[in-house]
C-alpha cells in the first residue's frame, strides 16, 4: 500500500494564532489554552494505514510537576536520611531493603526531583505572600477553554491519553500555571493599541475555512466494507464497529473519530465524500489508496472571519500570557537568589566527592 498521507503533503496545518510562540515550561509560563497549538488534523500512517493525530502540541509544559510522583514514592519508602533496613524484596534469600531502593531512586532522579519540589515550594510561598489563591473555578475555567479548543471533552481526553495523562493530572498542573499567572499579571501592561496591532498583523491567521468532522471505518476489501455498511444500515453502532473492525487503529480507539478538517487536508476521494454527506449520514464504501472507508459525517463548521471585537479579549489574554512568560524566568531566578535553601542531597554529593585526606568545610545552607 502506498504510504500516502490522508492529508496533502503540501498543506500546512492551520494554526490558531492565539497559540503561537508560547513556551512550555514553568520558567516560561503560559495559559493552558495557548499551549496546545495546532488544529486536530490527522495523517494516514504507514503501518496499516493508521490515521494518527498530529493534533494539538504535546503536553510537555506539564511534565515539570510530573516528577512529584517519583518523590512521593521515595518519601513513602523512607523518610529522607534516616536508616531503614526493612526488606521490600528478596532474591534467593538476599534482602533488598528500603535503603537500597531509596538510594537507587535518588540516583535515578532524586536531584532533579528535589530541585523541582524546591521550585514548587518557592512558587507557593510567593503566592501566599502576594495573597494569591487558586479556586476550583479558576482551574475549571482553564479546562473548559481547553475542551472548546479541542472540540470537546472526548477529544481533550484523547490528547491527554496520548501524553500518558488524565484529566486530574491536567487539573493539578493547570493550578500551577494559573498561580504563576496571577502572581505576575499585575506586572504586565497590554493596551488597546497593542491588541489592534496584533490583530492587524495576524488577521489572516484568525480566519478559519469551512470544516467538517467525520469518523471512518477503514478495511482492506470492498466486501468487508459492504458487510460493515449492511450492519450499520441494520442499526449497529458506528463507534463500536470502528473500534472492533477498523484497520486504522489510531482512530479506532476513538470510535473512528478524525476530528475537524478543511478542504485540501485529506485525499480527494475521502474529502469529497465527507463534505457531501449530511450530518450523521453514513457513506457507501469509498475507495482510496489506503483501502475502503465507511465515512460518517458528525459535525460541520462554516468558514469564519472574526472581527477585532470578536477576538479582542482572546488577544488581550494572549499578550498578557506572553509578558508573563517573559517575566517568569527572571522572577523564578530572583526567588531562588533571595531564598535560604538547604539541600541535603547536594550536601551528600559534595561530601562523597571530597578527598577524605583533605580537611574541607562544606556549606550546606546557602543564601544566594
């Protein structure tokens, strides 16, 4: 089978202009809405002609607090720097103790994990000093904005699953982002002129073409496709059949859903059929280089050209987020410089690397 993409190679993905140039770390904070940047366009993969979601950009920005899981394991195993010879496993009668396991975990990631925990504590202390609090409503508002950008909760959950995360993980990490934004937002300044200038410079990118959303079931032969169409005509559930029978395993896990796409993004045969259907109408078998598709059109969006007023608040938020991103790196550096930080892991590493024949005094508490 030809390794031909379901979308045309020369068609760039339509990007939401409100998500460009956003950084992806705590040191360069952005709002969750602006992190996941690209439209949910699918590409037919080589293996079994899978349609794989190129999707919104990865959720790398949230990884920084993912290390919390590691430190929780470490703390549960043994309170730091206390002895514990209790066995957690044994091999042919030889014990592997909590001390052994704790030491290995520290070696594998303890330094970076502890450094991240120090950063999180500094942020929490700064929030308390600034009287900044984060409510459940704050977090939910960010999550709802993400759902809208992704085209629904199901699509967002799918993107999270591909990143090995759950909605609860997202909420936890979103709280960190919102906290930094609330601390630094008073230091930002965005004028109406700034907003107007941004709109004029990016006007073309705000426009969105006519789009359809479709699901499909991909099989190798016409006979298979006709048999599936017969089942669907008899009342079978499309999503269930896609999960069971589609050779496009990537979309099959989502009931065959391919998300929204515009003209020129899919191969001609598939695109023509999808655009010609009524919502919830199911096509006859459609042949392409990848096999036979049964297509169901599930939604439709008209072309849109939003005005400055339509986008004003979105642009304001974007520009504030950009300024917060620029401020956050220096702000975090200053937090560290002005804090009294004791790091016993660093003390231990320093002690172990010191020549025992030399007389050396190790400073374990540093005020930078």
